[in-house]
C-alpha cells in the first residue's frame, strides 16, 4: 500500500494528478466538453448533483442535461466559447437523471491547446436550488409583509427603524424614506417614552410581547390606538440583534368599547331614574287623593279651594316630570345616513373575544345594504343590547344568525340565537323595565330601552321564543322606517 510520502512524490512528478484530485474533490460539478457539446470529463460532484455516473455521460451530448426549451441557450454558449469568451455565474436550469429541474450557476471557460487554439470548454455547475428556495421564501415573506393590513416594522435594539411596510405608511402617514434610520420615539407620545425603554429592555432579554395595547402618534399629530406584537430578531448564533413590530389599529374597536360603556352607563342611569320616578309617583297618587278629599269639604269660592287647586296643578306638573323620567326620553343627536350592516359588524367586532371563548359562530345575511336615516347612537345601543342578550343566552356556543332585509316599514333586522330560549310565560314580559331572566347578572333595562328607542323612531321590535325543545333559542325582529319620524 503506497504511503503518503509515495503519493506526494508521485504528485510532484506528475502535476496533472494534483489537478485531477482537486477536480474530483470539488463540491461543484466540473466537466469538459468539445466545441460540439460532447462531454469528455465528469467529476464525482457531477454524479452527485445530476445522478449520472461518469461512464453514462462521457461521450454523450451536454443536451442530455438541458431542458428542451433551453437548448438554444447552449448554442449561444458554445458560440461565445469559440470566440474565446468566458461566461461567469450564468444562472439557468438543468435536468437530473430522474427528471428533476435544478437551478444552477454556470461558469464556462474555453480550453486551449499548447498553440492557444480553442479545442473545447470547461464547465463548473453550482447547485443554487437551496439559495433560490431561500430567495423565493424571502420574497414571499416580503410580499406578505407589504400586503399586510397591519403596520409591520423592524428596528435595532436602540430603537432605530430598519424597515417600514406600506400599511405603516398608511397608518402613521410617514413614507419609508422618512422613517428608516429614525428613532421609533418619533411615533410615541412623550408621556409614553418610558414605556418604549421598558419594551426594548424586555426584547434584549429575548422576551416576546403579545397584543400590548397602547397609543402611537401619526405624522399629523393625531393619536392612534394600537395593539402591538413585538418579537426579537436573532442572528444565526441566536443572539438578539433587533426586533420586529406588528401594529394593529384598534381605534374603531376602542370607540365601540367606549360607546358600549356609555350605553351601560346610560342603562344604569335610566334604571336609577326610573326607580326614582316610580318612588315619586306612589306618594304623589296619595297626595292627589288627599287633595280631592280636602276639596270635597271646602266651599267652591273659598280661599282654601284656590290653594287646593294650585296644589293640584303643581302636583300634576311633578307627576308629568316623573312620567317623562320613567319614559326615559332623551335625544342622542341629529339623525344621519347610516348603514345597519356596518353597525352590526362593529358590535360583533367588540364582542368577538367573548364569542370566540364561548364557541359562537356568526352567520351574516345582509341582503339589504342601503343606508337609512336615523340616530347612530340610538341604533347602536339597540343592536348592542339585543346582540349582548343573544351572546349571554349561548353559554355553550352555537350559531348566531343575523339578517338584514327589506321589511314592512322599510328595513328589517332579524337576530336569531340558539341559546337557552325564553319561557312562554316570560315572552309577554320581556320588555317590562327591570324584568330579567339573568338573575343578578341582568338589569332588566336593556330590552326596555331598546323598545323605547325603536318606538321613538317609528319602528317596532318583537321577541319570539323558540318552540323546539332541543334547540329553543330566541328571535328578535326589529322593523325600522328608512327615515326618522
């Protein structure tokens, strides 16, 4: 068996053996061919990459590796080689023995004899399929980032912005060239700067921050309510080198939440006002009766009769005020054009988390989408109260169907749940103030307020209890005119 020393001596005496060893140990496919494209050499890497053994390819045409639609490309390459030109890093496609297509980078050089005449070509083929897949994956990710409805940005651990997608432009008003290289503090209200320092500190520790709700500032100075998801960016060694940030605009949701809070406050105020009015009316009735009895014992022209008449008028005035309070009169703004399906979507968006947790799915059937003229605040309260009741009635989940269609008064909204249902004896009382089937969880004023507001606009509201014992549920039908009365 030859020793390493013997091999070294042989290589030193025959340098071509060293070149052959280098070619055979190379990771790239290295081959040679005549000027007619007939292969004359084939290294081990060519076998590994293309699947053919050397004896299968030497003496064969290089066209065996080239897809039919690219064979004209080889003619062009040979023409350039014959002119003595070298072709560097030419990216194209080649075929393997099993028919797979490989992305390759070719370097093709002319081979010359001792007199300098071109007698063939050497070809180095590097498999770049993995690189192409990575490039395509990066391109897809870039396209996803650019097409996202959310603002997606990246920044260094010092808070310097390094990327800025289109939705970030739309949300904050700044172009990419205005923000890349700038501090993220440009978007953060001054009173929240300390918050950002804390976020950066958590990112340096490798922590991810999910659905963090805060405020950011647009180019015009306006405040934007956002939900942030912030993730650390790591290099190949796992070191945190920056962060990605996804900002979702929740301004509409926050407005809806505020509207619902105000609605709840209004309902509580109405309950208190109605209670006070009720308590006032009871003694007023007693006083009216006493005045009536006092008048029976007085002369028609006496001074006492005049006093009693005046007292009766004042008590009637107090009673009228109490009746108005009990009727829960209020004005929630000037009627305007609104789209009911948009209001329904807004209410559902606010309640999405609760519905998801309960396994409630929503089936929307919006056959009527024309605007109507009404008070947005009032209809928002009506829809919020009814939909909230439907969700509360479905603790085990199920489908919630909401329809908007033409109706006898103009437009009809039908809300059908598959919940616990309403007992027949309770259907007649469902719109009574303070009547509730929820125990301590209900105020008994939501549907009463809804009926007051719908009736005030010339509409009608009806609750229909389910008749199926296995799936009772309830249906609320709201009919509204197209314009306010």
